[in-house]
């Protein structure tokens, strides 16, 4: 299991487009992917789940990966977050 | 007992004319149908069949949404169509659907019950958020949930809409409008919404009469009631009498005949008999509208309301996103000019960072917001200037009150140009700059403002509202909203003279510009440009082509000597009846 903390850097926060990008990236890997924000915990491979995360710019999320390709999954996901989902 | 049908009195609801035309027929009162969901136990043997029902329903729901998405993209543009894309993605959410299928098998309950239970969890999470944007998302989730459930229950979308009807609804979503338009819809009437709402825009392009902003019409009519919609005057009439129906028929026939006669005027210039040219352009809100405006014979875009870029999104669009849209419009209008008005947020218009003000119309809006938020302003200015490479782009600032605001805004334009030059981006170095005159203080200072810019454009809606101190939406004082008040006529005269003394041109982009009653007066006062909503372009052009500038000047002089609004209206109306009798006036 791998855990990574990320900060939302894009201005608009986690709206529909980034949510879709997260789910698409996650689904490329076998590893289970969970996003935690405070007491909330959602499956990162579910668009409706990611859409419920009200994460504005500057908020921090804990990403949890678990599975055979967890390292590659974590690397790809952290990069996606760091680049602000290609939005800024 | 009396026969109820004989005693039902005619009731008139006043709204806003959103799409022209007359419709008479039975009401279909549309409210979002929420499918009834009951828990039902199923046998273990029935699980595969139940899951099959769910999967089939999902497939049908997706098909529906793909159709709506395609239609919306074509009619409303890709930004508005994103709503449907997100809904399609939820249908394809394998985690969500996997959970639902597993629960059907484990809990042995019917598919719609589990769908409702599972998706409602997410909806409630969204509704619990403080963020307004999340509430909108909850709406979308609710919509997609009901779509799946309805399909599981194997119901057609509008099973109850039989025959031709007038749709009366609190509001219409783009999806509703799109779906209804494929049925036999005579007209739309809604409680909410304005001329620029998506439903209004869509009904105009579909040529379906519509009246919006009727406040509480849905509370007073029921399905099957007889109504008439007057899409010219903006009224809904419940139980129209035989006389009313007859009058509406006559009116509709007159408008149709007039529209046919006007069809060939589109290619002719807007000039008076004695060859005084007036530039006749369009007010647009969405890029898609320009095609219709061109068919109607527009000579350019006198006002593009860039606020439409903010609809349905939580943030301000990036420079690149904006540049794409602005360039598209500039290209579509070329060689005619397009005037982009920078974001006019605040007042009654939406602002992504909503904040409450006691008196929004006297508050933080227009150029005041932009000067306080240079980042947003600079992004937009660069985007507009990037669209100017073919030299048919102009930029205009809303809600200017002082000279200093114009000077500051111009400094930002200079800075934006320097940045683009450094980037090596091509643009029109002499892009023309203008200001809206809509605040009385700015109107009085018109000559000093004109000295700073290339053009002035009079926003009559706000100017009249501020001059008369009247909120036109407030029924108790709405009658004082008088575009033909002598004070308004005098200030218009002052602005036009002031602009001409400084050799800058001056236009009108408020509703008054498109009011046939005002055309002769405005031309006579010396207006250089009229920017109007596309449907009235031929009508206004017809008036301009039927008069002499010499006579119009005399009319204006006479009006300037009048002291009562009623006298002015009556006089102008007699001029139109005399000079252009075929114009159907709305007095």
C-alpha cells in the first residue's frame, strides 16, 4: 500500500473535468485507488464518487493505492494533480 | 348550477417576450416527473433478470443522453453541453454500477429501489456541501438517477404529452427544451427565466413562440386549460375569449405578412431615403446566434455580452478558452466589426464569486469589478485583443462612472498589448476602444469621456432605470420606467451632440434601439449606430429606409420641445402609422 498527499493547485478546484481525468488515469491501473479528505473516503475509480469531493484550490487530499502496480499508479496520479490537471 | 366554461374569465399574465409568434391551445403543465420508487423483494432466481433490466435501462438512458448531448452541442455550444457529458460518464461508472448490481444480488430487492438508494447517498453528500456549485451537481445526479429509474420502469419520457400543447413550466432545462422541441409543441411559457435564458434562445432558433418570466403562472393554470401565448407582447392569456383569439389571429397574420415582405430587405443597406447611413448591428450573447443575425442582415455585432462565457461553470474561463470563442465570433462576422463588452458581472448578472450586496444595482459591477480584479480583466483583454488580428474587433467597458476608470482601463489595454507583442502574437495595434453610457454621471460627462475613446454606446435599459430611479422589475413602480420620458430624450440628445463634438461615433445598444417607436427619434437625434436583437433587424431597417433624415431631424426637434412621455409616445406612434403603416406597433 502506498499513500501520497496532494494539494489541489488548479484554480477551479476539483470540478467535472478534473474528476473525469482522475477516474480515467486510475482506471488504467489494476491497483485499488482511494481518495481521503478529512472523514470522507471515496473510490477514486468512480466518477460519481470523485464528483462528491468538494475540493477547492489549496485543499489537500490523501491518495491511497493498493495493488500490483501501485507504484506506477501513484506516480501517474501525483503527476496529474501536480500539473493541475493540465488546466492552469 | 352554472356551466363553469361559460363563466371562466380571461386572465392575463404579463411576462417577457422571449420568442416571437402566437400560440393558442391546451396547456400541458410540465413539472419534473419524479418516478415513484417502491421496494419490492425478488427471488434469488430472478437476480440475473433484474440485473439485465438495469443494464438495458442504462443503455437506453445513455442513448437518450447522447442524442440530447449532440443536439445541445449543435444548438447551445459545447460549454453548455458539458452538463450532459458528465451525466453520460455517471452511467458508465463501473464502480457505481458494480455496487448496485452486487446489492441487488445480496439484498434481493428490485433494481430501481437499489438505484435510488445508492445514488441518493451521493446526492445528499453534494447537497450537504456549502458550495453552490455542488448543489448544481446534485441536480445533475438527481436527473441521471431519475432517467435510469424511468427507463427501468420502462416509461417513455413524455408519455402524457399527447397532441399539440402549450408547455407551461416553472423553468425549462436545456434537456427539457431539446426533448419537447421534437414533439408537437405550440409554445413555451415559464415562470422563471429571461430573454437570454437557454430555453428562450433555443425556442427562438426553433421558431417556437415563448414567453418567460411569468412569475407564478404554473400555480394558476392546469393541464388541459385553454391558453394563448403572445410571443410579441410577452403575455400568457388564460381562457382567451373568442374576441381575443380573433385579435391574436389577426395580429399573427399581420406579423407573418410583414415578415415575408421583409425577407428581401436583408441585403439592403440601412439608410434613409436621403442617403443618411446608420450602422445596424446585433446584440448577441452566444456565438451560435451570429448565423441567424447574418440571415437577418446584420452589419456586425454591436454588443457581444461576454458574460455568457461564465454560464454553468464555477470559474472564469482561461485566456486561451476565451480567445478561441472571441476569434470564432470575429471570423464569423468578418469583414463586419464585433464589439466585445468586457464582463459585466454584478447587478442582476451572475458572478462566479457570488457575494451578497444590499443594493447590487448600485454596487460592485461592470468595470468596478474588473478594475478590482486585474487578473480576470487582463486575461479577458488579452483574449479579446488576440481575436483582433483581422482588424474587425473592438472592445467596450460596461458601467463606467468616471473618467479615471476609463483611463485605468486603457492602461490595462496598453499593458495587454505589450505582453502580447512580447509573446509575438499578432493583433490590431489600433484596436478601437469604447465605453457604455448607462450611468447618468457618465452621460453628463459624455464629451470628456468621448475625448478618451473611439466610440460611445448608450445602454438605455440601465440609463433609464438610473435616471428615473426605477427598478423595472418592481411592479409598483414599473410604470415609471419610461424610455420616452422627456428627461431621457434630453440626455440622449446631450450624449449624441457631445460625442459628435469630439468626432467619435455613438450608438444605442439598449432595448430602445430595437423599439420601432424609437427609430425615427434616434435617427433624427443623429445616432450613428443601432445595435438590436436579431429578430427585429429587418423591421428597424424598414423604418430607416422609409424616412428622410431631414424629416427625422424635425421630428426629433419637436420631441425635444415636449414635456410629457405620453405626448411623445403618441406623436412618434402617429409618425410611424403615417410613414410606415405596415409596421405592427406594440403600443
